[in-house]
C-alpha cells in the first residue's frame, strides 16, 4: 500500500550551544540592568555615583545590540518565504503582540494601584502604554517592527545573497542615522535595533 506525501513544516534547526550561551549572557545583562535600575528611584534604588550604576550604564551599548544580533541570527535559521507570511504573522502576534497587550497592562495596573490609585488621570491615560514606550515593553514594540521589516525583505529575497544583504545593512544603518526620534510605538528603538538584527542575519 502506498501513501501520498503531504507538505510539512521544516523541522526546527538544532540549537547551537554557542548561540544559546551568548543569548544567556545577553539575558543576564538585561536582567541585571533592570534589577539595578536606570535611575535612583528604580530597581535597587542605588545612588547615581554607585559602582552598580556605573556598571549598568557602561554596558548600555552591549546589552540590547548583542541580544538583537542573536535574534537576527536565530531568525535567519528559518526565514520567511513567500506563502508562509500568514503563519509568520500569527506566530509573532502570539509571541510578541499578545504579551505586549496583556502583560504590559497587568504591570501598568499594578504600578498605578501601588503608587497612586486615586489619580484618575493615570487610569484615563492607561491606553498610552500600547502606543508609546512603557518600561521594558518598548522592546516588544520595537522588535515587532523589526520582524515585520525582515519578513518583507525575506519575501522579496533581499537578503539571500551577501551583496543584497550588505545593501540592506547599509540602508538600515543610514536609516538609523537620519530617522526622526519618534516615540510612537518605540519607533526610535526600532530604527536603532534594525541594523543589529540585519547584522545577526548576515552572520548566520
């Protein structure tokens, strides 16, 4: 008896221990920064002249760039192709957009409830957490835009060859230099992360 074969989703690539180690380091650096806090009244509430504050700030140009390069590297293992765009969008919506809507809302409510719950203005402006950067959730807003751009470039096969990939990297760097610093949906974060993502893609 013969069976007809049906198309299947390609198996997930085996995880690279070196990449996973780098990802772990990047995560530790990010968690360390938020634990210390980005100013005196956040995190551990350490003074601005503290060695901990110096350590956290001195790694500012390492944390998110490293994390984003790794993200681009891992994404390049299974890039979007024509016909898989819907699955790609649904996957990113489930993993990024839904947590952005739900977890950020829970944190915002808890912050208001524990700081000044009687301030009606804060409750009225709660919707702003989904439009403007809010705490560390700005990264979800920014990386969602990065993935959308990467998906479009991949459908157009713009990063299949090193020549066109290099053009994309140069364009991303130039865009980051000249783009307006809009705060809506962490647009400035998106423009700053995009070159690192494209770089990680090319390193794969």
